[in-house]
């Protein structure tokens, strides 16, 4: 019994000297693990993107109220849509469509791939619904073009004020600031309701609807039983509650974080090869993905032109194109730039890209390895969603190639690279996001109290609950 004991002691001493906890936990000293371990320490990865960020519990009274509001059509101008129409937990915190459908759907209760616009109407929302999972982790920018932006500790810029000025009504955090805008969008939730009025007048109008039936729920959530009703049921508290619900959607426990914490068995050999490609610079034979998808959150929150194909109507009504950040800043260099998405749970957040141009993770990954080649061979056949104008798609898909593209194709690519990268990105999936049961705290029970009987519970198709 003595020899193995001594051997283990020496081995662990050596491993401690190497400073690598991965070896200490089990003895699979594969060269790839050593390589990854070096990258992990060089890039300061910890496996925990939520460090130092306060995450509310879904059980907190405000998050519970926020959940009801998130699912309530009362906040939709024409009372057909709710936030959940485009951001359902079972649909990866999005809607599983390339381009979302807000007002004007055939059956507002149907969510996901079967959701369609009324006959002969085109899909009018110009960009893909991003996931609400892990939104609490954004520190600087919300939206694909960053139009909600943190300026400093105390102020946030929003579309209600001039670019780069603080919005006094933005609230305490980015998610709260963002939550005040979907209700103002005609295509998403507003329809023709209070057409032409200022955003703030509209918000007050919508909030008045809540005052008859929601008073008790608000008083309980905000622990305020004495103030006049307008100080409790108001648009600020609506956005506070909704944002607490969204911010409670933290899904960051995945096999990659286990690996970073030292369990070398947590991911497959193929995923390890993919990880090495992902994190290594091109000079070292990698794909350099982590230069933008950096840190434990896999985003640097900056903006780039990756020449992602544009599909649909585009953001600019006159020209039907989408110029990304340029529309916010007016700076020529910002054309076609979009925010680096986080890749946590990316497996379940498709279709991918700011307009949902890619239907497979393999497709968008091949794009990231060589945008020019991918755009030239972009297959419009993958766009099965009805109501997307292929004429504009054809016209604008290659536009971004004319500007400065920020991705250099990786030299010496092998067919296997896409598969390995995808295998790695799948290790970023928190198993909870694939389980209806695990997600159930974020989905209101059909029989739960619904203050004005206007909640949208969602169907996969007529008669089939989501
Ligand atoms: C019709 C579909 C639709 C509805 C309804 C909708 N959204 Fe969205 N949501 C989107 C789209 C599209 C974007 C991206 C727009 C952009 O970046 O230009 C978005 C962006 C967001 C973001 C930003 C995420 C990020 O990564 O920056 C959050 C958070 C969000 N929505 C929450 C909400 C809330 C809260 C509501 C209800 C008040 C709501 N959404 C209603 C489609 C929708
Ligand atoms: C120069 C910065 C940059 C580099 C390098 C980069 N990306 Fe991206 N990535 C982005 C941006 C920006 C987007 C969003 C573009 C858009 O939608 O217009 C994106 C989108 C994606 C998406 C789609 C995510 C979603 O939610 O739609 C995936 C997957 C992805 N990148 C993976 C990779 C991989 C794998 C690599 C390395 C081969 C890589 N990226 C390299 C900036 C970068």
C-alpha cells in the first residue's frame, strides 16, 4: 500500500507545481488538456460569467409579477401579443423563427415555427429575436445594434433620447431600460393603438389598463399598501417587474464550465479539439473566435461587420436594408456592424444571425470561418418561413461584403473544423434549457391567478400546448 501512496503524493505535488487543478482531479493527462489548460489561464476563464452580478430569484415577488406581465396581452396595444410571443423559455428564450411575428398573426396563441402572418402579409419585424436567457449578464449594450447602452454607473442611453445621452427614465439596469421599448413598436406589440402619441404617453395609456385588476398583485410585489394607486401601478414598476423576471433566467451551468473547473472528463475529445480551435489565435493555428466571443460570457459586447446575410424587410423603411449600428451613430465605419452575441446556450437559440439567416449551427459556423465564401454560396432554400420577401434577401445579402469585413478567414481550414467547433459550442448548453420541467418555474401555470384573464400561454399548434 505504501508505494502507490507515495507515487500519488509525488504526482500531485508535481501537478500542483504545474498549477493545474484539472490534472489534480483525475489523471488523464492528454496533451489537448494541457493545451486547453494553458489557454484557459491565459484568457482568465473561470467558467462563471455571473461573478459579481446580483441575480434575482424567480421566486421573488417582483419576478413573479414580472412573469405575469411578460405573458400578458394587456401590454400589447391591440391585445394580441405579449413579450412571450417572441421570447418563450421552451423556444430557447426566443421564438425559433428567423424573423419574429408580433401583431398580425393568424393565431396569436401559436408560438414557434407554426406562427404565421395573416394571408398575404409580409413579416415586418426586421431582426431575429435574441434570447432572454442570461440577459442579466450584459454589462454594456442591449439589442443587436446596442441602442440601449450603459454610459456610466448612473446613466443609460435609450432610443427615447439623443444618441449617447442619458435617459432619466431608463431605470436601474439595462434589462429594465430595454423592457420599456417592445410595447412601443408597432410591429411587435403596439399595432395601431394610440397611433402617433409619444412613447411615454403610450406607456401611461397601457399602464392605465392594468389599474383595474392588477392593483393587488403590484401592491404585494412592491410591498406598498398605502401609496396612491398611480405610484404603485405605473410604467416604471411594470419595467422593474418584467426585468426582474428576465434577469432571473440564468442558465450558465454547462459541461464546458465543469471542464474549466477541472473535470477533464466533462467534454468529449471532439469538443476539446473545437475548443482549441475556438480559443487559439490564427497565428497559432486556431480560428480566433474568442477574440470577439471572449470571456466566460462569450461576448466582448462590441460591434463588428461579419457580413451576415440580411433577410426580410430590413430596418430602414425606404431602402429595405439593415445597416446595423450605423442607423444609431451615423458613423460610416459602423455600417453593417452588429453586437457579438453570447454563445451560451447557442444550440437552442436558432435560427442564427441578426436576421436569422442560418437555420443550422453548422451553417453559421462555416460563415464565421469564411464570411465571403459563405455569403457567395448562401442557400436561400433554407428560408422556409412564410412571408419573408426573398427579393430583398437576394438584393441585400451580399451588401455587407462591400464594407470592411472584420473577420479574416482562417487559413488551412479542414472540413472537420466546423464539426469540432459545433461540438464545442454544444458544451455551452445548460441542460435546463432543454427540459420543459426544469424551465417550469419560468412558465406560469395555466391555472395560476391571471389578474385580467388575458395571459398568453402559447400553443405549438392549434390544440397543442407549448
Ligand atoms: C414581435 C416579437 C417581439 C416581442 C413581442 C417582444 N420582443 Fe423582445 N426582441 C425582439 C427582437 C426582434 C429583438 C431584437 C431587436 C433589435 O435588436 O433590433 C428583441 C430584443 C429584446 C431584448 C434584448 C436582448 C439582447 O440580447 O440585447 C430583450 C431583453 C427583449 N427583447 C425583451 C422583451 C420584452 C420584455 C418584451 C415585452 C415587453 C419583448 N421583448 C417583446 C422581438 C420581440
Ligand atoms: C470579429 C469578431 C468575431 C469573430 C472573430 C467571430 N465572431 Fe461569431 N459573431 C460575431 C458577431 C458580431 C456576430 C453577430 C453577427 C450578426 O448577426 O450580424 C456573430 C455571430 C456568431 C454566431 C451566431 C450566434 C447567434 O446567436 O445568432 C455564432 C454561432 C458564432 N458567431 C460563432 C463564431 C465562431 C465559431 C467563430 C470562430 C470561427 C466566430 N464566431 C468568430 C463576431 C465574431
